[in-house]
């Protein structure tokens, strides 16, 4: 029997980050549309384009974490959770505790 709490947590955290970052991007979009200022030459902080890039990168990472969580749930459903996708060995419980979405054992993950 697997402890599903870490997987639930991983999914919930990724979903919360996606909601927060999507809202931040929408706020930035609204700021960009309503502002006629030339923020590219504003010495008072990051430009809108650099902030957009930063948030987009964080959003992409959160989307990847959510995809990893969903893939882990699929492995739970088909009975392969905890088995390395590359070599077929068991993924050590300590690794799954730290990284519940792990699809590879430590040795195989280092080869990727």
C-alpha cells in the first residue's frame, strides 16, 4: 500500500502555483494593456517583459510538476508506481518520500 499523501500534496501545490501564476500573468497583461509608459527604460525595477518572462518560466515549471504528478497517479492506477521506468527496479522508498513523482531510480535518473 502506498502513502498517497505526498502525491496529493504534489498535485495540490502544483495546481495552486498554476492558479497564482496565471493570475499574476493576467495582472501583468492588464498592466501592460492599460499603461502607455515605456517600461523598458524605467530604472525603478524590472521591465514588464522581464517580469513576464520570469512568471512564464515559473508557470511552465509548475505545469511540468503537475504533469509529473498526473503521470505518477497513472502509474499508481496501473500498478507500476515505485518501479523505475528505465530499468524496472524498485525505486527506493526514501526517494519516493522526497520526490513522490519520481519515475526513475537514482542510478537511471543520473543517466538522463
